[in-house]
C-alpha cells in the first residue's frame, strides 16, 4: 500500500463515496466527483489562497512562509495525482532548499517584524497583467492537452518512482540532459562571478595595506 | 473498519516511540556525559540512578510561564516549535525496524526522498523562531542555522543517493532488503558523510555553532521558555533518534545481523541505533565546537567531494558486478 493510495483511500472514506472510479466505459464525469477529486479541489483552493497572500502581504517573512504553504499544497496535489516521487522532490527542493535560501536572504538584508511600508512597488498592475496572462496561457494549454485524460487511481500508481524514472530516461532524456547542461553553466557562472569579485576586493585591500 | 483500526494502531505505536525513545536518549546523554567527565550525573529523581530526571524536567518545563516577547511576531513565534518537531514524527513513520509490513509505520514508495525532504522542513522551525523572536542573538542563530543547512543538505543527499544506487531502489525497506555484508566497506565513506552531515543538520556538537551558548546565548531558541523550549529540545533528541535510525537502515543493514533468529531482526535495528546514539553523545563530549568558516569548509571542500567520489565508486562497482 503506497502512501498516495492511503491518502486517496482516506479521502474517499471521508466523503463516503465509491472507492472505485467509474468504469471506463461510462467515463468519469464532472457531476459525480470522487473523494479524491473533492480533496484535490479543496487543496487547490488552499494553495491558491496562500499564493495570493504571498504576493499581497506587506510582511516580507510572512510572504516567504505563505509561500511554504503554497508549495506544500502543490506537493499534496502531486500526491493526490499519485505522483509520489515528484511530490517528495517538490518538498525537498522547494520547501527544504529554495524557501530556506529565500529566508536566509531576507534575514541577511532587511526583514523587520511587522509591516514593511516600503515593500511595495508601482508595478502592481503590470505584475497582475503578466500573472493573469501567464495563468490563462497555462490553464488553456494544460486543459487542451489533458482534456480527456483520467488517472486510474484504482490501478498501479502511475507516478511512482519507477514509472517516473522510466519516462524521464526513455522519453525525456534529451530535455533532461539539456537542463543539466544549463544548470552546470549556471553553477560555473556563479563560481566565476563570486571568485572575480572576491579576487578584486582582496587585491584592493592588500594594495591599500601595502600603501600604508 | 479493520484498515482504519490498523492505521490508528500504527500511528499510536509510532507516537509512543516518538515520545519515549528521545527521552531515553536524553537520559543516556546525561549519564554518559557525566561518567565521561568523572561525575555521577542525576542521582536523585526517581530513586534508582536518577532515572526520572527527564520526567522531572518535563514537569518543571510545563510549570514555567510561557512568555512571548512584546516585540516578537506572536503567531510565528508560537508556531515555530511545532514546525520544528512535527517533521521528525512524520519521518519516524517511514523508518522500518524489521522485515515485513508489520515493523514499519507506513511503507513509503520513495522512502529516502520522503525522509530527507521532511527532515529538511524541520529546519524551517529554527528559522521561524530565530526571526520571530525579534532578538539579535536569535536572528544570528537563525542565520547560522540556514547557512549550515544549505551547506550540509547536499552531502547528505549525495550519500543517500549512493546507497539508493547500490540497492537499485529508493524505498527504505527495499534498501535494507537488498543489503549484503560487503556493502559496509563499500559504502563506508558514504555512511560517514551521511552521519556527519546529519549531525550538522541537527546542530549537535561539534556542529552547534547556531546555538553556541558562549557566543549567542542559545541561538534561535534564546527567547523561548517553558513548554515551547522543551519542544525544541525534544525535537533535537527526536532528530538524534531519526538520524541514527536512518544511518542504521541505509548503511548498517538495519535488521540484518551476523546471527539471530528470524523475527528478532528489530533487536539488531534497535541495537545499532543505540550504538550510533552513543557515538553522537560521545562526539559531544570529546570535540570542540567548529568555527563558522571551518563548518563551511568541511562541507564544501571535504564532504561533498567525498560523497561524489562515493557515488562514482558505487557506480563503478555496480556496473562491474552487473
């Protein structure tokens, strides 16, 4: 029994609907949602709300912590879609590393307790327009792409580590390699940038000391 | 209904382990440290060799006033201990102590990822505490915690990846199931890297720079009193249990032992975990605290290259025997 299956069963039991998805012949419909679907929508709403608070709150660290809720909500959505591996990687990378890095940066710079009145820019309308456009494009593309695809929750997990790995290294190996080259380039770039600055600073410092 | 009962029973057992075993480790630490330093340690509470010292400590903590500083961010300050503690409870659910489904709280398909991911979330609690206290020492502690975590997460992951490669699975029971005795010398470097990085992630001595009491009082936990402070301490000891359990499961073969009847495998797991916990305490007594630059240097110039070398070695041997 996988974790995802447990969650799915628990959600189904909670809403007292059928454990088995509707037969493929009849086709699952929008009018008779299963427990998993209801849970999916509820978690989605929480994620959406948290994301909204993230971009609207005036308290910087609160924004970062609401981001934790939003990204965690996404991980739960992956779990409900049986993509267990992706869900844990999401938690590992985004909650465990990216948000920690974000908080580290905030604490290093300026993050007072309470509101930061200057933490606002005049670009709100532009940002809103870009966000709505991006969301519309994504929703349109995703809905168009997966219109008639349904995940069979009763069968073997379709997002398990094994399936994900097989897909990644059979069908998507070229994008994977391209991405790793990109990341390597970013890594080398970061090293070069930090070394250059460090070297010139050190040089200035030692020059001054020599002059004294 | 039977399923629900089964799940409830497992959760109760895991919760009981979560509450008891960290206290046992804490009491052991009192006594072991004391004897290593030529003292007796607690002798009064409970009568026999002060066995109830931590129970008495708990009662003391509960009686203390729960103070929230006036300048603090109230909600985050109060939430932080829970965020620090709960991940270890969740991780404990996935650690198998014996073969079969009866000896693990819940089989998680991508077990290694689940465990490392959720453990990483626990550090958010320290960060929240450090920031929300509105205290410069706390903020410094939070910063040091974050820097330490960012440095040591990578070697820990790489070491775990090596053993997952060796076993050909990322499920924790699967890894122990695939274990052979010669994995021990094969993965020894990875095991050391994992254990050291785990210690650093728990902020245990000699990696206790974030809570260095002689410099920044108690780091992120400076402003905490009473029960919330006790929860942070409990999180630290639960972290020791989880780290030792994980090292046992990943690198020391879990329930496999040189001898012993079937069905007693869990004894081996517990024994290995206990020995590792003893080593954790031993290190606290015998090593001085590392400075911040030494900490970063150890992670980036020693542990990460070692972990990468281990991965290369694992790959070569894996291909050679395949």
